[in-house]
């Protein structure tokens, strides 16, 4: 009777273990059939009613069934663990040969790159960098630079005032920085003044009501036009390539005398004429000249003892020439398709 029960239990256990769907179900079957309180233990509690010979036979059968169940459990467990591992490996597959997703890192704006290059060139020639306020005294912007009220050249910049008395204005150039330096520093003076400036220009491919300038000033004894030409030739060659020629044309500025416009040879066609230089072979770069004696005098410097030269150029124009940019507006529009090129 007990033998029949054990045999039936063994067959049921082996059949259930063989189809256990997962490890949790397999563990439940182990507890049910061979645990301390399992069904086999319950059957074997009847062994006390058997004779000595019957006990030996039942005990041998129970040991055999127990071993078969343990073997079946172990085999099924290994199968389920292998399957679970394969599922995990498939789900968590990582191909270390595939490039990762790169973090997008910003970089310096193209105009700031040009500014740093220009400042490095001037610093290598012994210039210091000077800065001043963007909201300036009209006297520093106009009057001390030879353009009093009513002067014709004041029309293009006489705007953006901050008070009824017209004493404070957004600077139209960085020349007021030169005024401040001359008023506070005894010559020799050698400075460059970069910064934002404001004019009532209409926005187009080459103009903006807000743009950036770099102006330079040298004041010392015996400064001549030759010093100005040597300085600007050095700037052009280092910025646009060795051998780039310059051309100085007579011009008029109220704060310099004599004055000149400076062109550089087209770096694309080397003076042969091309669409970039509109067939002329030259590209206008900046304005310059010897500091007017009246400007020196207005700033407390004796023009009989000292002379000097000054120049000013638009940073946007230098950037456009440096990187072959055709439209100034691209510099300010924050279009990543443009900015990432540099």
C-alpha cells in the first residue's frame, strides 16, 4: 500500500518537475514533494505500522525516489537558470565596439576667436588692452575728438542719448577709451581698445546698429607715419598671411591729421581681382592717421613734445575677411549650422 503511494508520488513529482516553468515554481515543487513537511514525509509516517521486512523495502524505495527527485530538481534548475541567463544576456546586450553618444561641447564664437588673435598680435608688439564704459560722456565721444556740435561728421553718430541735456550717449566708437587713457596716463602710451559700439545704421549684409571695434593708440616722442604703417603691416601679415600687402589712401578724419584709409590685398586672389574684392584686388580694412594736435591738447598732452598715431577697425569686418564670411548678420543670428563651421 505504502509502496504504491510512494511510486505514484514519485511519478507525479518527476512529471511536474519536468515541466516546471520557472525557478519559483520548481522551488515550490521541491517543498511539496521532498520538503520536511512534504508529501513523501507524510507517507513515510505510516512506516511504523509495517513489519521489519516491509520497512526495509519501503525505506529503500523512498531513498531511490528521493534521489530521483533530487536529480530531476537539479537538472531542471540548471536548465531554467541557463534559460534565464540567456534571456538576461539578450536583454542587456552591450556592444562595446559601438561608439557612444558624444556630449556636444560648445566652443569659442568665431568673432571672439578673431578678437583673441588680434589682441595676441598687439600684445606681442607691446600694446596693453584698455576698456571703458559703453555709455559715455558726449564730450569724450565727440567734442574732445574734434567733432563739436554742428560738425558735419557728427550726424552719423549723434544719437542714442540717455538724458535731456545730451550729456550721455551710447559710444559710436571706442575712441573715448583713448581719451580716458590720455587723460589719466603720461606718455609713452601704447594701447588697443576693443568693445561694442552703437550707430544708427540700418541692418544689412555689412552694417548693424551694434557692432564691435578695435582701436589702437600710440603716443610718444618722435612717433611718425612710418611707425603706423609698420604696425598695421605687421597686423595684416600675421592675421591674413605673410606677404599680404597693404595700401594706404589719403582720407579725412577730424581726430587725425594726416588721415588715411587702409586696404589689404585680397587674400583670395592676391590682387588679381575676384568676386570677393569686386574685381579691385583690394579690400578696405580700417581707418587710421596721426593723432591731431588738438586732440592731444584736449587730453592734456603737449603736441609740441609728443606725437602719436591711432587706428580703428570693425571686428566683424576683420572676422568676415579672416573666415570668408559674406554676410555680417550671420555672426549674430546664433544659427548652429553657421557657428559649428568654426
